[in-house]
């Protein structure tokens, strides 16, 4: 079973505390941070992740690109992220595909649920992301603590003498 997560980008930015404060300083940084977080999500879960942003906050034409292995879509000029997510929910569905839509927009949740997608609120995704980041941090700490400090086991007094020599001390 292939899992696909469709994320309403500006909905997440407005709902997540860390992204909301970042948005107030620099909107582009908030978008980039969301994509980075979704890359971590993809790396841990192994899901295909598509983040959709409304075009009205980004001038120009429709844009589709991949950043950090996450698909990013800026909608056409008069198309909302909700409309694109609905279209993707319908177009991507299949027998061996489970679509998850992350948005706190209740109307949007009901529409995509009608297409067979599973709903995930912004708060649920934020909590799940917090757990993922905590697990990553714990794994890094464990890996670092298990890593030997040197390749050859030396007595502490010999290691201290060698370290003094390395630093040019007597």
C-alpha cells in the first residue's frame, strides 16, 4: 500500500505555533521550514508528500518542483490550494493507494473524505511531527553515545599524555 500525504501549506503555517511565529518574521522562511519538516516526515514514514500552497500569496504562474524530496505545488492564479488538493485526491486515488489530507479546514476535510482520503488535522500533524523529531533526536543521542571516542582503547593517563602532546603542552 502506497501512502500519499497532501498538505495544505498555508493552513499548516497558520496553525502550527512555531511556523506561525516564523511567518510573522519572514513568510518565505516559514514555507521553507514547513517543506523541511515534511522532508523529515517523508524520511521517517516513507510516504510520498505533496505540499500545496495557494498562488495568491506568490505572484506568477503555477509552479511544481521538488525540494528536499518533497513535491511542492503553487496553484494557478485563480485556483485555491483546497481546489488543487480535491483534484489530487480524486486523481491519485487507486486500489493500492491511501491518500491522507492534512488540513484543519472542515469543509475540505469532508470533501476529500468523500473521495476516500483520510483526514488529518493541522494539530494532529503537528503532534505527529513533534514525536518524529523527538525520535530523531533520541536516535542521534544514542548513536553519539555509542560511538567510541577513539579507535584504540587507551588507559586514561596515556590518553591524557597523548592529548597534551597533540596540543603542544608538556
